[in-house]
C-alpha cells in the first residue's frame, strides 16, 4: 500500500533513506531540513516529493527522524500536536535509551507509536551530498520497541525497512542496543580518533598500508554528533574504554618487561578469539 513517509533531517542517513524509498518503493516522501538549499536539491534530485512543514505532518503515515538525540526529542515533543493519530514514528539516532525513555510513553499518550531505530550503515562523510540509495544494502536495521509501540506498528516498520535493502531487522531493548553499540561503534571512533593524534601521524606517508587505513577511517568524524552520542551513552562507553585501557596495559607491561612468552600468549588469545568470532558469523 502506498504511504506517505516523512523524513526529518536530510543528511547522510535521512537523505539516503529518501533516495532508497524513491528508488525502491511507490511511497510518497515529504522531506524536512533546516537548510533550504538541501531541500531544494532533494526536490531537484526527486529524492523527495514535497518540502515539509508543520501542517504536512498530519498527512504522514511513517515519520523517520534523522536528527541528533536531543534534537529528536525536542522536535517530536514540540510538534506532537501536528502528528496524526496512528502515525508510526521512528528515530534513527545512534543511541536508543535516551530517546526511548523520553518518547515511548509520550507517544502513547498522544496517539502515535514510537519505535527506536538505528540503521547499521554509514560513511566517514556527512551531509546530503554523500547520501546513497544503496547505503543500507545488506545492513541490519535495529528496532527497539517501547511501551508506546504496537505490534502492528512494529511489523509495519520491519517490512518497510526490509523493502529498502536492509538484510534483516534486529529487535532488542534500548539498554542492550546501547551496551552493544558502545563496543561495536562508539569505542572504535574513540580509539581511531585518539590513535591519529600520534606525533608520527603527519609523517606516515610511504610507511602505511591497509592496517593504518582500517584503524584511522573513522577518525574523521562529525564532532558535534559524536560528542552528543558519547555523552548520551556514558556508562556503557566508559566501561568499554576502561576495558581496552586494561587490555592495553597488559601488552605494554609484557613489552616493557621483555616477556616474550606472555606477549605471545596475549597475541594468540586475541587472534584465536577473532577467528572464533568470525567462524560463528559465517
């Protein structure tokens, strides 16, 4: 059934959602962005059918919010009176507990279903100009139902995301999402950003290959967005940072003490663990 999809924020994720929807479905897309230039470019690209305003929210069946966590909560609360009854609202933030705690019961009280969402895809660049209709191909879409989520809404949203190229929908709790993301995404960004601060970084030309590229790819980031994500997920991320500091300390101690046996054991343990994890994923 043809629906009207609203997208708040036409950056990398929101813009890619719009392009995927228009290239793979018959749905109508209403786009919202604070930049008039971005909205006009999306209209020109036919990534959206209409530039949105508050009044157009009353026509939307599925509302996707691709803003920072605090902006997401503010936007939905301030404009809840325009959102039509029965609308399915899904945020696309990188943290879930913060937004779900703020909007789950709130949505239920006002007659719409709120579902936390996080597409497990991205690039090291941000902005509409980097949006791709294929960005989500083969990726996982994580959904975190709240007390304001009906089963009908969840199933509708799952089918919708699968139609955009996602390979699967993963259902979990906001708490579990944030704990896992602290390890799989946020820690990687912290480590990469810290690693590139070595005094040798500016001198690496001619001395680096794929391992350098792999480890530094996400050092290039949007500091405003990532700082907010980190601070909205403090406890899980601090646990992961403390863990890697302890592990690095073991390697440092073995090297400082010239303890080859211990160093080989540490390296073998890490290597064997990586092999076992990869085999279980196959």
